[in-house]
């Protein structure tokens, strides 16, 4: 082992630049992925922790449209029969009073839950006593602290009386208070026995008593009550999908505390970040493997020499493993340090996997994922360094000593298939396992990833299985230069076609990086285009006013202002299950700008119709002519979808909304625009926003509270936010561009080292410095060009697939648009990275002591 | 670039060269002076480490001396800038090495054409002298092969063919037979001799093989970085037996 470490350490220290480039390659590869894993883990953890600490955690809440629904006890079972709903439970909350010796001792909330569901929904934890069981109709649970305070012990019975706060509702435009009920006094009380005490977490933190759903329904059976149902969904199911299944009877909502990171767009975003991390991992492992295995000829000669001197294969393996081990472990340690440092920086600058600006409160290291990444990195480094040993087994000692010629072209088909399987299938699958890629949401998302992976696999397969492709590509690229630089072109060509392994590595590295870059930038561009198009539709020159309540006279005054086309009151608003605004057709008619818009306003004025914003319609897959039942006090009220349009009704910043006639909203929800707090002031064509804003401010100067947003500012902010949210991609891209540059640098350094003698010879027989530079630069430019063009060939279909997929899952009307500037930039970027990476090796080539190189190497 | 008839084609005066490895200094050449007339075949002999190859490198403009001057066709080689020195080497000198030093990814023909390619010739153009050279060096069947596909003797013949192709006035050969069989070595030396006899090229040979040195017109012996002047052999005096005597005399 002493010999092994001696030779290994000498080998590492004698080629400092190569060692440094290899180690940095390993470190940056590992570090990039670790940084993303750590920040993603902590982003989620922080979101999770910030969720309400005193609530259960269902994926969705399902509310019946009718109060006192029939067969309430069976609803959970019928919900569980919906594909994708894993488990459901009824949850009922209402007010009770605890009575001891006929005296009320506490007013509490009673929560009815189905027994045995607490763990599934993280509702509570029993600290003492037992949990509720099926058939328990007189048992209840109390938070331990509350029980102590009320001096109620386990096993004590106590009288529970229902409280009946007046139920407010809306009937035919009139607010009604339901205070009549047929309940007899004796039905309002029930004796219950305390069977368990709750730990002070989740529901156990609240002032409530928990009993079985059945018992709570029994207690409130003849009252006006509206139970809710909680459900856990499979990772491939969305709230929207469940909503479609239960459309006519229930509304489905995502609890407030489950929103962050779980909305479809956010899932898609996180998947994008993680997919980029996978590219970084793939690239990193690829570069690590190649860094270690690239100096194949030199190593094979070394094996030949050691073998000739009587070193056994085991000893040779030990030498190589020692070198690989030192390099991989030090690279791994450095990688972990870089990864954690970078994650800390990302945290500090609030760059998260949910976009920029999200606060990350925690800094935990997901050890399994980090260990897996480091393990993979080290494994690939060792595989890379052992690769020459495998190759050398096919050569005799004298063959190995004499030429050591072994190249990528010589790979057997079986080996190629092995490499392919590892890089294209095993690593991505392993990555999915480790990263918990957010497939949840829909299987469509998985399909997108598969399609994109398929495109990658196809291009990668061509490169791997058709080694002649790169040779031909080299000739095509170098061809045009041969007229100007005949000698340089020929020498560059001979070098490139003779170093298939090196060229494959460099080209593939650049291709992966710039395809990712093209993909991310195309997606950002497409989203920005979508936002601009939406803004063109939904944001005519206008001002959005939010203020303390205004009377109608003020509105009329605003309408008279110079530059104002009309004012649309948008105060009447409900959220059930999405934002619905009540609008007055007359005010819309004043601001309509086309015949089509006028027709839509006409339809709306007929009543009982709803106009949906495009985003909302796409998200819920509603079409014109569909009926949506909105929950009202008297049960569901059908509304026909009469239009899908963004032309009216937007108010910052919700793009998912519906519009109904104000009279209908008054009738069904008792919400009106009588007292105005939200207005859209639509401007005349050509009117200057800031001038009109000044006039509006002057007109409303007597108000104490007033905010005005300009449409142009909203538009700019929406576009800017996409860029801001995608900033983490820029960080990842920067890292993987560095990684590719390092890989390229390593490849060129190794090439320069291996070609020292050739370079020396050429210089001796008269090649000038300029000609030598020409040869190396032509080679570099060609690699960059081939990598860039392949990146475009891969990046364009992948971007198209991802953008189509994004449109499919997010409900955004994004369309793939190919920017020629981006495409050219991608190819030029690839060439530029190659050129930058070639500067050091070029300098090294010029500093070759050719007298020594020619004699001793 | 022309020179007068009396002027030597290669001249070195007072050349010192010391290799430094950290604090250790190894003097390789000490006050070496040498003149080689045009059209002569000069061999430099000496034991390993005597500075033979270093002298060749210094004379060819590859390795600058610490002191002294080297004149090539009257040009002070190390007073020239790198580019001019490179061009002088390209146009005037052909090199033959012990380890052949062929470019592995170029064919035999392309390796022979390499100096011409460096001078700007199109590699697809095959001048008639190429065919002559290939035939003369018995490389006809190997013309389109790569170096790793031919034998050591053939590689060395390619290397000499490359050195001769652009018809340089000087050929510098560093142990050209050191890595090939004695039969192939004999062939190589005959080819070098023919260059001098038939084309009037100047040959500077570095060797430790008395049989190879016997092909020269003049033999200088180098010991401990100095030319042992009293043992220089010239013309008729150059034969294998005398060379061996000299080596014995020098205690080599």
C-alpha cells in the first residue's frame, strides 16, 4: 500500500493543473447538486413549519354545497371511491358549552372526527388515555392543559350542550339570521365521558373537544350544520381533478396552509429546478468519470510498465484506486463544503426552489440525499480510474508498453450499452429516488419528464452508438476553415478524430449544459410571452383603485375625469371555490373595446351566466356551455359558463376569477357594489396613466386610505417576477456552465499533456507559435460549435416538450417560441466557454520545453 | 541567407550549458567550440550524460546556451526572435530522432509531408519527389498507414524521409539507430550517408555507436561536457577500430 500511495501521490502532485481541474470538476459537480438538494429540502421544511401549527393536514378540504347533507356518514366512503383519493374523513366543527352541576364551565369548539383517522391527517396525538373508537358515541377527548384547568380527569363524565350561534345566510338578496330550530331542549345536551387527553400539538393546542364524527352529527342533527371532509390524495392526483369528480355536490379547496409548494405551478417549478439539478448531477458524474479515465493512453503505458516490472494486477489496481480515492474523496469533501456554502448563500439571498424571495428559516442537511450524491461522485471517480485497467486487460504488456493506444472507438457494443444504461436510465432513476421529484400533481408531469428524458436519451444514444458521427461532424465543422488554414485544419482534424473519447466528453458536456440553458431560457421566455399576451388582454390602460368605502357619487365623479373611459366597480366578491366578482353590465359596456366584448356583456346582462378568466377555465377545464354550481345558502345555484375571457374583471393580482352579474351576486350572496372599495378605472386610448392617476388622486384626496396601481406597472411586475423567480435557474446554469468549462479545461489539459511530445515535434520542425495556437484554437472552436449545435438540436425539442407540458399542467396559455437570438447565443456561448477553457492549456502548450519533451517523454 | 564558401554552416563558440534542479547545478556543456563545414558528415560521440544531445539541441536552436554563440548559416541563432528562429529551423534543418516522433494521427505520407505542410503546402497535393522518397525508403505499402501500424525500422525510415523531404541543408540526427534493429540501423546510416554524398547535405549525428559514427567524415568526442579535441578523427582516420581506440583512450 505504501508503494500505491507513493505512486498515486506523485502522480497527483506532478500534474498539478490536471489534479486541480479533476478535483474541482468532482467538487463542483457534487457541490451543485448538494446545494440544490439542501435548499430544496429547507425550502419545503420552512414552508411546512410555517403552516398553521394548530390544524390538521389534509391535502384538500371538500365542502358539501348543501347544508345538512343527506347520508353524511357515508360521504367519506363515497369520496374514498374516487380514484386518487387515498383516505377521507368527515370533520365537523361547531360550538358547545361544557356544563357541570348545571353550570356552564367553558365554551369550546367541538370537533367531530372519524375514529382512527387522526394519524393520517396529523390531527392530534393522544398523550394519555385512549383514542376514540368506532361506536364511541359518548366519548370525547380534551387537550391535557385544558382538562387540568377545568379539573376534568380521565373517566369523568360531563354534560355537553350545543351552542347555537345565529347562522347568517343570504336568501333572495336579504341577509337572514336563522334562529328558529325545532330542537327540543333535551336534545341539546348529552353526557360524555373523557377517554383521552391530547398532547399540546396540532388540534391539541386549541380550545376544543374532540368526539366521533357520528357523535357530533347526532348532537347537531336537527340544526343547520355544514360538515367538511378532509382527504389525502395520491401524488398523481390534484384538487382540480377531485373537483371535477364531485362537481355537482361539493366544492374542493386546498387548505390555506397546504398551498405553498403544492400548487401545480409551484410543483412544475420545483420539478424544473430538480430536473436542472439532475442535469448537473449527470454532467458532474460524466465529467468525473472522464476526468479520471481520459488520460487512457498514458495510464495504459503506465500499466504496461508496472506489469513489465513484475507488479501484480492487484498491486496496479491498488495504485490506481489510491490515486482515484485521494482525488475522489478530497473532491467529495470539497464538494460538500462548496454545496453547503452555496446553499447557505442561496438561503441568505432567499433564492429558493419556490422562486426568489421565499424565506428559508431552517438549514438542515438531508443526509441520505447528500450521502447518495457524494457516494455516486466517488463511485464514478473510482470507476473512471479503473477504466484503463479494464481496457489494459485486453492488451499484452508489450502492447501496452509500446503504444498504449486504446480509444473510445474501441469500446465494445456491450460496454456502450452499459454506459448508456448507467447514464441515461440508472442515474435519472436513482435521482428520482433520492430527490423525491415532485411528481405529485399529475401523471402528465411525469410524462413530460419522460418525453424530455427520451429526447436526451436519443441524442446521447446517437453520440454513443455512432462514434463515426462525431468524426463526420468534426470534418463538416473544420471543412470551411481548411481554405484559410490548411495545415492547422489538418492537424486539428487529425487530433480530434484520433481522440474520440476526449471529443465525446467535451462535446457531450457542452451539449448538456447549453441544452439545459436553452431549455430554461425558452421556458422563461415563453412564460414571459404568455404574461405579456395576458396583459394585452386583461390589462388595458387602467388604474386599479383600492380605498376606504366610497359612495356612488364619487364613482360618477371619477367617470367624468379627463382621460377616463369608464369605471368598473369590483367590490362585490366571494371566494367559493374560486374568486367570483359581481359586475354591472352597464359599466362593462362603457369600457368594452370590441364587438365581441359587447356581445359578452350582453350575455352577462341576461343573468345566471358566468364569465371565466382563461387561466381559471384552463385550470378547471371548464368550457363555454358548462354549468357550474355555486354554493349558496339555499343550496347550489347553477350558472352557465357564457364566456372565457380576460377582457374584464381583473383586479390585482389574481388571474383565476369568474364574473357574474352584480344583481345575481346580490341575490345569491348578498354582496353588492353599493359601497365601493375596489375599482378599475379604465382609461381612454392615448391617455397618460400618470396624468389620470394624478386626477384620480386629486378627486379622492379627502380619503384617508387610498392605493392606486397602474396597469403598466402591474404588467412590468408580472414579467419581472418570472425573471426573478427563475433566478435560481440562472444560478444552477452558471454552476453547470462552470462545470462544463472545468470538464473542458480538464480535457484540454490532459490532451495538452498527452500531446506534449507531438507539440514539441511540431515546434522543432518549424511550426510557429501562431500556427500552434491556430491548431489548438481550431480544435477548441470546433468542439464548442459541435457542442452548441447539438445543444440546440437537443434543447429545442426538450424545450418544446416542457413548454407544452407546462401549458398542460399549469393552465397557463404558454406557447413555445423559439428565439433565434437565444439559439445563436447558445451556440456562441458554447464556443466561448470552450475558448475560455482553452486559455490555460494553450499557455501550457506554448510553454512546452520541446527539447526535453522530445527526448524524455 | 547565403554564406561565403569558407564560412562554416554551423559554428558554436564558448558554449556553456548548465541544468539547474533547485539548488543542484549540473554543468552539461563547458566552453564547447565547434565548426561544421557545409556538406560534411559529422558525428558526436560520448558516453551517456556527456552532453551530446544537449549540444545538438543547442546547435539546432532548440535549447539556448547559458553562454556562447551559435551561428547557423552565419545567423546568430539565439539573437533571433522565436518566430525567426522557428522559420530558420523549419527551412534549414531536418531532424531525425531516436524515438521517431511521428505524429500518431497522421498517415505515413502525411508525416513525411509535415514540414512542407507547415510551410503551407496542400497535403492533398503529392509532389513527384514524395513518390521517389517513399519508394527509396521502401514505404510504398505503408504510405496510408498510421505510425502504430508499422514497425520500428519503418517508423525511423519515415522519420528520415520527413527530415529529407523539404531538402534541408542540414540534417541533425539524435541516436537514429538507438531504437531499431542493427540491420535497420545499417540501412538508416546508409541513407544518411547517401544524403551527404548524393545531395551534399550536412549531417550532424549524435551517437554512442562506433559503427554508426564510422559513417561520418569527422568524429568529435565529448566527455564531461567538453570536446576532447585531441581525439577528433577526420576523413580517412574515421573507422570503427579507431573510434573504439579513441573511446578507450578517453576511458569511456
